[in-house]
């Protein structure tokens, strides 16, 4: 469930950037002149792309780490027995052999901590993209009214 929650946070990052960018857009004046310059448009586009692409990269890494972690956690929890893969019914020694339940639980906990650390570092990719997008969105240039 941890990778799913972390992937949901990526969408919230995009929502934060979208709200900040839409607050910076002003409608044209009554004379038809706008104060929203091309500089602002490109800065906002760069902010959106920065947040979006970094969240895409973070989401991909969260998916890969989550998939590998679930498979490895299941293998550790079963004591290394791959009866599901070998087609045996579990009576033979198809695993690593001789592991006690306490050793399996300790190994699974170590694996979970490592998995969580990798997920946190992959989430940091998106957080860095959010920070850069917020910095980019603060740069503005106001067009003067043309007479």
C-alpha cells in the first residue's frame, strides 16, 4: 500500500503547481491588452513540464521498486520456497532450506526497510521537480499597456 500512497502524492504535486499557475493568469483589460506576457507563458510552461516530467520519472521508479519489493517480500515470507514456480506441492525442499520463522521475519523486515528507503529516495525526485517548478512560477514579467 505504501507505493500506492506515494504515487498518489505525485498527483497532488501537480495539483499544487496547477493552482499556483492559474492564480497568476489575469484576463485582458477592457481595451483588449493583456498583462500576461510570453515570458510568463514560457515560465509557466517550464514549471508545468518540470513538475510533470519529474513526477513521471518518480512514478516509474516507484512502480518498479514496488513490483520488485512485493515479489522479494513474498519470497522471503515463504522461506525461499518457490513451490508456486516449480509446480511442487511443498513436501520437498524446494527453497533455501532450514530457515526458521524468526529468521524469515527478520529478513523480511530488513527487506521492507530497504524497500521503504528506496521509495523515499524515488519520491525525492518528484519533490525536487516541485521545488524547481515553484521557483520557476515566481518569475514574472508584466507587459505595459500599449497605447
